[in-house]
C-alpha cells in the first residue's frame, strides 16, 4: 500500500526536476541567440528571490537599488516570499511601468528580442506541491534550446528550454517587465500597456505616466484609448486645449466612445462653447443609455446646461 | 475574545483607515477634475467601471486598502512599509489581495527547497523498501 502510494506520487514529486514535461515549441526568436549580458546580478539570500529578481530588472532600467533595499518593499516575512502584485506595485513606486507579458513563450522571447529582461514566476515543484521561485530570463539560444537566467545564487543559469517551459507553465506563465517611462514592450499589446500605465498614474507617478502615454500615442496612433488616456493626463497637468485635441483624436478613431465625448463636451463648456458642448453631450447620452457610464453623462449634461455661454474661439 | 485584544485591534484598524484615506486622497489625481471620466474607469472592465464610478465603491476601495494594509501587517510587515505598499496597488490588485493574500503564490524558495523535496521522496522510497540508502 505504502509502496504503491510512493510510486504513484513519484512522478508528481519529481516532475519539477526530472524534465518529464511535454515538449513545447522550440525557442524561436528574431535571432539565433540573445543574451542581455549587461543585466546585473543580485544573488538571493534564503527565501528572498523576490527582492533579488526585482532588483535585477529595476537596476537594469537605471534605478539605483539592491535586493536588500527592496526587502521592506516586497518581502512578506510570514509567507517567506513575495507576491506577484507587490512586485508590480514596487516597480511603480520607482516610476517604472510594471507590465505583465502575455502568457506565451513567444511573448517572452519577443521581449528578449526587444532587449527587456523578463522577471518570471517558476514553480520548481509540482502542480499540487508548488515551490515558487522568481528568476529573471536574460536570453535564449535557439541552437542549444536553452534559456539563460539570473536565478537564485547562480549568475548565469542555463536551462533547457523544455525544462524551463515546464517550470514556467506550472507557475501560470507569469512574467513581468519593469519598463522606463516611455519604453514600449516588444509584444504589440496596446490595451495591456495602457492598463499598466494607468496603474502607474493612479499610484501617483504622474510624470512617468505622461511620458508613457505620449509614447503609446506615438507608437499606436490608431489606438483611441491611448489618446483618451493622454487627454486625461494632459488635462490633469493643466493643458486643457492639448487635452481637447487628444479627445478629438480619440473620437475620430472611435466616434462611439462615450467617455471621450463626455470629457470633450465638458472642456468645450468650460471655455464658453455651450452650444457645441450641448450637442456633444447629447450624442454621448444617446450612446450611454443603459450603459455603465449613463449616470456620469447625465451629471455632465446638467453641469453643461447650468454653464453660461461665453466667447467660443475655435 | 479578550477586551484588551479587541481594543488594540480597533485602534490598529482605525490607524490603518486613517493612513490609507490620507494616502488615497493624496494619490488620486483624477478626483481633481469634476465630471471628467477617468482613464482608470475606462481601462477596467465594464462592471468594475460601473462600480468604481459610484462614490460608495470608492469608499469601499479605501476600506479594501485598509484591510490589505492590515493583512500585510499580520504577515510581518511594519505599519509604515505596509501603508506605502498598499498605496501603489491598483484597485483590481487590492481586490485580489483582500480575497486571497494567504493563498496567492509567494515566490521565495531556492534550490534548497528542491533538495528538501528530493530528500523527502528518497525517505518515502526508502521507508517503503523501494530503495535502501538510509541505514536503520
């Protein structure tokens, strides 16, 4: 009985170390081989791979920090580890965009191609007996089917692609970047990027968010959400006319965008263009009916109706 | 259970709420523009947007922040660090932490733990007579 149990458990327990994982697609990037050799190395102390891995990506992005300095920011003593969301939040505190990559090997390789080291969560154990570990992938070698990592106390860990893929898959294929303001991820995912920048903005890093929104609008000029977010940021920075033009751009690209139309209408009313503002808010109200923004638009309409008409300059 | 304990907990909670509200107000630039629909509202899912637009929900988000801050303190983080840590979390992340701070993966282990697991496996195999490496 005991013996049968042990034999039954064996593959589960050893799956992490024995490479019994199904083979995934071979490593295919733009190059045969990439290694971001300039990525610094912070050897981890016991349990503190979170601070060490975060220090690695933050230092590479130009932040003067160390694993020890990040312990009070991301380490949870009672859990003997760090949580993913706290690594993202800590990036924001250092004015870096904490960006979660798409959960595919192709996306991971695309980031390495773009010169971004990827902080990954690995499960070195088994699905039901997890051993969570953070490391930083700094390169790949297609010919040798290897990934290159800064991990634990190993400066340059060479991991067979299949084995790495197994540990990464069991960790939920989670990987993040710490991007400098304005630096765009390698995978073309505007919504994902804008969401990450919005979180940076809410965390109070307004200057870094502004730079990143400007960069997003330049990189994806056809993306209405980029212009909308940029409009809000410009307005908060005191640039009402610049904001208005960003909302106008968003509306050219997406005429049905209720939020952009609402905001544009309020700005028009604010500078005396009451008639135009009323026409805009009426359009927004039509679109917002029974939607999540219905009440906001109704409030805006009342605000605009209560404004006195002024001198409206185009 | 015990009165002193409850009193202490209440005080900790009150302190947590206070610091969080102070942080929340300081770090919500969107609030300054009356009537404007914020980027956060649009970026989140439609449901979250509807909730967030609500003032009540905004208050709830502040409470979630306070709760998460308290949880971090329970997990061994000091009060000042905990306040700073929650201030950088997005609403979605707060909700996640408020619900499952104890069950989310906490990456921390090194190869040592792997050796530990292998050791346990060997011990089981030895115990069941499959292998013989430990002398009894």
